[in-house]
C-alpha cells in the first residue's frame, strides 16, 4: 500500500522524540515519490488511510514536542544511499505480515463503489454492440461517471449545443420534421419548391455551402469528410473528432437557431 512505510515511520518517530527535547529536526526519507506526494494529498486515493495516519502522527508529535522541524524528502533508490537498502529489505519483510490497516476511509470506499459501478456499466455497454437506434452514431465512447476533459473545458452554451447535436435534438430540419411541424425542415441553401434538401446533421456538417468557409477545421483531421460513406461517428468520438466538431460549431454557428455564430460569452 502506498505510504504504509511513511505511516509506520511517523508512528515510530512520534514515540521516539516524545521525551527527547534536544532533537531539533526529524527527517523522513523515501525512494517513492508517489508515496511522498500522496502523504500530503487530501483527495481520495489508494492508501488514503496511510496518508491520514502519517499526518495525524506528525501533528501528535508536534503537539507534544513542538520544537522539531519535520522534513519529508525523496531519496534515490539503489544509489548507494546509506540505509536505503536496509529499508528496502525491511519493507519486503513487512509484506509477509498482516496489515495494520484494517479499515478504509469512507471517501475511498465511496470512490471504489463509483469505480465498480462504472466498470459494470462499461461491461454492459460493450455487450450491447453494435449500437442501434437514434443515438447509435453518438454512442461511440465507453460510458463514464464523470464528463471527460473536453466537456469540462467547453463553454456552457457550446456544451449544450454539442450535446443536442450528438443526440439528434439540435436545431435541424430533421428534428423539426419530427417534433416541431410548424418549422420548415428544408435547408435554406435549397429551393423548398423545386429542389428541397432536408436539413440533417450530415448535410450541415458535410455539404451545406453556408458552412464551407469553416469546413477546413474538419478536413484537417478528417480528409474523407465528403465521401458518400463518411460516418459522423468519427466526429462524435470525444477521443478524436469531437474537439474538431466543437471548434467548427463555435466558428461557424452551426446548429444554432439562426445558423449564425454566437458572440463569445463575457468573462465573469
């Protein structure tokens, strides 16, 4: 477990300096940078109980004997540092004994439950392939219990417009045709009487001349954009094409009610 050695060392150090007022400095050395960083990390993480115990022991030691200066430092492993090899040997011996950490923190148990729920969700998602139905083209990434980085960094209006577009509930003629019959389903680039073109997501992204000036944003990483068999799944994948699609939507105003770019939001 990450930090178990530091937790044990802090307990020993706290007891050792209790009646030794002449001690002015206490050092903790570890060749594990992750153990050192997690020891002071308040967030949920593996070995969190060890981190809490380490900090508790340090606080207890300073409350009883406030004069020492406590320092935790990284030490390179297998580099002829005095005491390091002995510490490694003792650590290996310690793995044979029963852990003193019999409980987990509530936050870590909650984190594990969330991760287990996500794992089960992803297994069910993988079994239900190939995807079918109206959301199939957008259902390309394994589900997650939290939004991925691209959605966390996308402005709110653009985030909502992207979700509407991916789910087929955006401002398109195909959506109007099904849910808002009072609106025209035909694209403004066509003649509604002589040569009507249904305004679909595919048409707006790949073909509508209104958005041609911005289409290089998409062609840069998707040269097959105009192929007859091009699938929007490539652009709806948040791991690859979605950043390009969101930039295209932002610059062009695609999938807004007016079809025109919206002004950038004012900073708070």
